[in-house]
C-alpha cells in the first residue's frame, strides 16, 4: 500500500498498487499534454517568424530594420 497526502486538505490516505499507478498515470499524462502543447506553440511561433522573415526578404524590405543585401 502507498500513502498519498492530499495537497488541498492535507489528509493522508492509502491506495493499493493499482490505484497508485492510475494516479501516477493521470499526473504523467497531464504533464505530457501540457509540455506537448507548449512545444507545439513554440514551433508555430518559430514558423510564423520564419515566414515573416521570408516575406520581408521577398518584398525587398529589410527584415528587422537592417540593411538588405
């Protein structure tokens, strides 16, 4: 049996191995989903920035206020 302490009320309760594994899986899945969402948003931002840079380069306007070559 594993003991788990509730983060909200502080009560300690016991769960069997199966129940403990279910709780750990829920936490792991939630963390994975959150990390994945953050990564997807970062990749989207990078893609948008690259696209904007290409647009500026294609239009002949300097990207970021620099001098175009």
